[in-house]
């Protein structure tokens, strides 16, 4: 059985202890870490890359929905809360399940069964990024993103469906992506390598990469050298 690697996020320490104890009764479930500090979660997700997050909603510093928007790439989520009224919003952001506190062992067992089935069906598919909106949010498949542009502490993601904005830095976001899929063209832009539809030459050996929807990206001198070394499309001398 493939281990189910989980991260627990809840501002109540007792709630984390109780949920951890319940999860540890199930063979093949590994609790990687737990935290009551929402600000620590993006780093924990990047470090551990969990299969599943158990997430509280009503937390003082940041509610669960807001927290999802700060994650570079969001793992599947099960919300755990004492409040029934968030259920509709939770499923609108494609949560795998919604557990009410106190969590009942039988209900948790059913959740784990459903999660395993979903993850098994989705293995090998691209990861998804949670996009927060005024109405809750939605997921964007990472394999649809062909261009990433950085603006201060935000990133604009370009896909065939349009653009989306997330709160994240470019370097830390790229660190969570497969290295062979994205290439950092300059200080503020990264592109999906397979999405390049044409190349051009600029001064000082720099490259110009053409992308879908008419977008163009200028590659810095140093990165143009790296592009050629890796023998990416259009990098031939």
C-alpha cells in the first residue's frame, strides 16, 4: 500500500493531537507534520510535498480558504471544522471531503477510503494550483500554464483560459515545479518549455521566445547561454 502522507493545519493544539492520534490508527497513513501557524504552511508544503492536507477553516490569523491561495501548488484538501455553514464553499473549491469536529473514527475511515481512490485515479496527472476569488476559488492545472510573470509578491499565470493571480515569489514557486517543464527566462518571467512555438535572435546573443496567444519573452544573456547548453528548441548555433 502506497503511504498516504498528510499535513495537519489547525490553530487548536488539542484538535491537532486528536486528529493525529486517529490517523495513526490507520496503516499506511503518515502524518508528516502539524502546525497551528498558517504562515508556516507554504514552507511546509514545499518541504514535504504532502499527498493530503487536513485543514481547519476558522483560524484567527488566516482562514483556510485564504491560506490555500498562498500555496504555490495545492495538494488535495480535506476541511476539518466545527462549523457546518462552510460546507458549500468548501466543495466549491473542490475539497475532497468536509469533516465536522469532533471527528468520528468511522467518518474519518470513510474519508481516507475516498481519498485513496481519488489519488489512485489521479496519479500521474498534473498538480493543481488553487486560485482564490471573491466567490471562493478554483483550481488551475499546472500543465495548462505556459507563462509566469512576477509582480512584486504576486505571480500572474497565463493559460489557455486566461490569466490568474496568486500570492507567491517566482523563485520559490519554480522550486515546487518539475525542473524539466519550466525555464526561468529572466528575473521576472518563466515559461513552459514545451509551449514555445518559435524563437528569434536579439543582440548580444539573447533569445526571444514566442508563446501561445502572441506572447513573447526576452531571455537574458546568461539564461540564453543556459538554454543553448540544454539544447532546447531554437537554441542551436
